[in-house]
C-alpha cells in the first residue's frame, strides 16, 4: 500500500539548474516541484515549500520552521514519513538540528544533490526517490533523522560532507552508513544505540566556531568575548589540545561563565583529556572546558545552541555533551 509522505523542499542544488554561462542557481520555478508530479506512483505526497534557499543562506530560524512543519503534520496523524530536500553545504547541520529537537514520531530523511536538475548525471531526482523509499520503510522508525544520498543511509549525528563536488560526498567517518538503498528495497544493517532529543522552542543565543592552529593566540577568543557571544566551539588540535597562548582567552570565557566546547580538527576520533602539558587535554578539562563526544565542529555548534536554549548551567551543558 502507498504511504503518505510529507515532502518539504527548501532549495539547494537539488532545486537549481545550470544556465548557458555554466552558473548553477535557483530559477523562478523549482524544477523539483514540477518533477514531483512523476513521483505519485511511489507515495501519496504532501508537498510543502516553505522557502527556496541555497543552503549557505539557511539559519537556525529556517531549521526551526522545518521542525514546526514536521510537528504540525505529526499532530494531524496521517503521515508515515517525511523527506526534506536541502542544499548539501549545510545539510548536516539542519539534519542534526532536527535530530536533536524535532518531536515528530515518523521517520525524517534529508537529501540533496551534487549536480543540479539539468546537468548530465544529475543525482537529485534519484536521491529523492531513494529518500522516499527510506521514509516509507517501517525499518526507518526510531533511528533518528536520516540522511540519504548516493544509495547510502547515514545518521544525522555522524554524517558529514567530505568532498566539494563528488556525488559520494556524504560519509560517516569512523562509523559508516547504517543502511543501503538497492533496486530491491531498503536494507538497514546497523541500528543506532542511542538518541537524544530536547524539546526547545526557540534559538536565540549566539555561538561561534573557530579552528585552532599552530601559533594560535587568544586574540580571536578575546574579540568574541567583546562581541558578547554566548558560547564558543573550538576545533582543537589532535585529541583535544590547544597552544598555551590561547589559554588566556579560554580562561576569560570560563571566568565569565560562558561555555567553551572543544572538538578535534582531526577528521575522525573523539577528544579526550589525555595530555598533561600546558594546554593539553587534562589541563583544558581542569580549566572547565567541555569535551564534545565525537561531534564535528559545525554539529557541536548546533548542539551548543540547542543546549543554551535549555539551560545556561555549565554542568548541565557538560552533561549534555557527555551523551
Ligand atoms: N551550494 C549548494 C547548497 O548547499 C550546494 C548543494 O546544494 O549541493 O545550496
């Protein structure tokens, strides 16, 4: 029996076309909205298009709008699953935001494309069809928000964009996909062991993301304090270490009760309090720095925004990052 699938178009390359000069951009009509007429044999589609934005234009405001659309449809009670089409640049942030905050009970799949609608080898419609299959699968239930592209099913928490242009750009470093889409159907081979969700209503705080480097000092951190940010995520070195010259800035944040979260600038692995030298992980932990549990920088930033919508208590935020 055909399932009821909510299809939300938000923009991105999947909704763009290439013009005669070779520029890829959105037009007045979303090619995907026209294309969706051909998808009615797959599912009964309920189509929404709240905005049509390249994903570098997406902010937490749009992410929140998506959460409310999903939850409103959930209240109506007749939806079996949802697919969101989205630009790939910030897709992982929107997917993870929804994973952390959305209360809808049906599977939510986020997809996109690396080649626009009229380019040779365009992957948009194909990824959309795969995503509808995944959202229609009862096996997709209870696995959190999923990201489906290039025949692979990834969790929102682990997936990241790894390549600027290759269609297999979405990977889950260290963990791999949790399922595949084949011509015969959808096959899950892993089940996530845990899932966190916070019922936040609004994102108001300001969180910055900066990257550590050899010779880093405290100037950027001090500038951020003057800009009155509510938290900072630092992509630290290796297992979670910082140059000694950056510590003054870190201490200023902590003195002001403003959370400092570290992730690693390394592609895989988690940050840990291993090193005991000045600026090493053990020292940072003693200072009160929060260690993220394997998230990348952009997702730790989303999580800190969500955490700050819930509490300003550093211990509680620390607890949330230990999950
Ligand atoms: N720049 C585009 C966007 O994120 C890339 C894409 O969709 O693939 O909107």
